[in-house]
C-alpha cells in the first residue's frame, strides 16, 4: 500500500533525491478519517429524515441535506486522497477534489440559511439574492480553480455565526426550558469544535503538508506526518463536532419549515396539514 509521499525519501531522513510529484496526501489516516466523517453525515441525514417521516417529512429536509451533503463531500474527498498517486492526476486530484470542495460550499451555505432563519422570519428577496450570488460565486470558484480558500472562508463565517446564534438562543431559553437550553449550548459547542478543526488544519498545514514541509522531512511538524498528518487530525476534530451537532439536532431539530421559508416556501399551509409538527419543532427566535 502506498503511503504519504516517498517512503524511501522519508526513511533516509530526506537525504536522497527529492521528487516533487509525490508531494500528495494519500495516507490511510487521511482517507479513512474522511470516510468516517462521511459515515457520520450520511447516517445523521437518514435518521433525521426517518424521524420526520412520522410527522411532516418535508420539514426535515433542510437539516438532513446539510448532513447528507457534508458526508458525501468528505467521502468523495476520501476517495480522492486514497486514489491519488502523484500531482497532476486528472480524475483523483482535479475532478474529485473540486467536486468535494463544491459540495462543502453547498453544505456551508445551507448552514448559513439555517442560521438566518433562526435569527429572523422577515427574510427579504434582497437577502435571498445576495445569498445566492455569494454562494454561487464561491461554488464556481472552487469548481474552476480547485482552490478551496473561499469555501473555507464561507465555512468559518457559518461556524462562527452559528455558534453565536445558538449561544444567544441558549441564553434566551435557559431560565424557562432546561432541555432546549442544553440542546442549544450543545449545538453552539459543536460549531466551536468544527471551527477549531479548521483552525488546526490551516495552522499545521505549512508544517505538516504544504510548502517545503515534505522537502524538509516534516521537521517542524508536531505530528507523525508520514502516518497521521494535519488533514487526518482535522477530520477527527471535525467529525467529533459534526457528530455532536447531529445528536443535538436529533434531540431538538431546527425548524425545517422556517428554513424552507428562506427559499420562499409557504410554511403555513403545510403546518396546517399536520398540527403535530409543532410538537417537534418549536424554536425561539432571537
């Protein structure tokens, strides 16, 4: 099984010839943790949809989409890491990675929509249009360039914003509703954990993966980079945050009807079809 980079080069303490084309991350730890995040996302999506199937199915779609698309994105990323053999591989490095980045952009945009609907029910078409333009620009940029910088920026905005929104909801409910307040603070903490995973990945990338780190035998990396690097650690921390968020959503889901209203969906008519919906989703607004 191939491991990260050229094992002979690493074992020689980087004293033999340096081959730049092998500067790719296909360690087992990286792609297996990718798959683990994928499993968490897909299972969470399925369980949420099953839970809502007993009431109003469509109400569970937005949150389920976030988890499902996130899981799919990381699973595709794992396939790319596992199959890539050297820089420039067309399918593995360029097509799969770009598709993964684009899907992450979509899932982040869904999370932002969830956050907006938790803040206000008065969503104008101007807000919707701005949301579409920004997210479409980020999506196209990631597909065309293969660069996920703006995808990451969008994600950081989403996770910071959602952690603040859920914390404010926690403050607003802790005095009169114990369970809901606990769920809100759990969601806030889960967003912080995911944010930390991004920070860890970016902070360690230059020492454990990108730039001259491979050429210099990962001397400045605090991790055993040839076996378990910054990407694998990022996936582990991200998976913990995503799993915690999934548990909190299963206990007290965010209101799918409110989220669908972001896209102009008439929630009132559907709510009237099934009065039991309110038993599941009864979020407070900030």
